[in-house]
């Protein structure tokens, strides 16, 4: 329900919902106080937030997801929101190489 409302927290809620659907996990707390990526400017910032949440669950609960697995959960979580994300927006999961 929160995911469908839109806004910043909808992305977090969407990914958390997808992860909890497939894995027996509790919650998590993310301290993301240094974000400088602007939301709603076409820079895939929503995808970055979704990847952040998927990766946090993966690392905290040792889900053994690959980067592509994190990307899949991030995409599926964002699809639950009003956002019109693309399939490749989650490529930020690969980081700098």
C-alpha cells in the first residue's frame, strides 16, 4: 500500500515488500544522510534507492543474491510504485569498475 502512494518512501517499501515475499527477513535501518543525487530529475535516483535497499537486505540477511539478483528485486520493487522506471535503470548496482 505504501509503495503505491508514491514519494521517496514508496521505493523503499516496494523493495522491502518484494524481498519479504521471497525471503524470511525482518526489517532494517539505513542511515543515508549524505545523499546528493536529486530525485525526479531523470537520473535514475529512484533505481539507486531501490538497489540500496535490495543490497542492504542482501548483506544484512546473507541472502546470497548476485548483483543481477539485487537488480531484479530493485526493479520489481520499483514497479510497485507509480514510477515509470526502465529495465536498465538498476545498472547502478554495478557501481564504478
